[in-house]
């Protein structure tokens, strides 16, 4: 389940895992929507906190495309600068801020992950020392965005779609 709650957050839940996304992050995604036929894919890392009580994933901000990324109309390669920014987030938050997943754009109205996307997400999962046991992959289409959840056993499931 994926839904807007009020004007401030987007709430998601899948089985016993839940969390929410600040709408400022969704606003950031909208800036990179591939609505123009020339626009290239964009992406980054999702940053936030783990809610210790509910084990919820709280997405507060995201990294955005930067020098070193490789962007084409149908692909996005994240440079290691994103990881550096995630480490900065961790330091700035007294080691409470964590990486909670990845995001990127697709030039299609309702995005679906490609085989490359699944492989990339699995690699991110394998490389993460995350505590909650879950990570998100968000794909921004031109009309909707989709949220997928992955666990450390590499099970990847669609949480849902919402209009942008
Ligand atoms: Zn993709």
C-alpha cells in the first residue's frame, strides 16, 4: 500500500514493514521527470532515518545527479559521489542518518523495473549494512512513480504506484 497522507508525507506499507517519505523528496523527483523527449535518466540515493520503535523507514532527502554520473535517455549510472554524500549525511546527523535505498527516472508514464534495475538493486542490497533489513527502490515515471521494497534475501516486491 502506498498513499499520500495529508500534504506532508507519503506513507507506504508492505506486510509488516512501513515508513514514509517527505513530500519535499517527491518534489525533488518531479524536477527530474523525463517529460521532454531529450531528457535523460536521473537518480540517486534515498537518505533518512530508521524509526527504532516501529522499525519504519523514514525518507527525508535524496541525492541528485552530479558530475561523474553517466546519464542517457535509457540508463543511469550512479557515481561514487552519491555514496560520499550518504556518508556526509551520516556524519551530519551524529551517525543516525542512513541510506534507505535508491531512486531513478524512466521515460515512461508508469515505470517498470528493467533487468538492469533489478540487478542494480540487488547489488545495492548486498553492499548495504542496513539495520532494518529492508531497502526501497523508487522509479519516477512521467505520470506516476512506483515504490519497490527489497529484503536481504533479495526478495523484491512492488509496494504500489502513485500519481506525481
Ligand atoms: Zn530503470
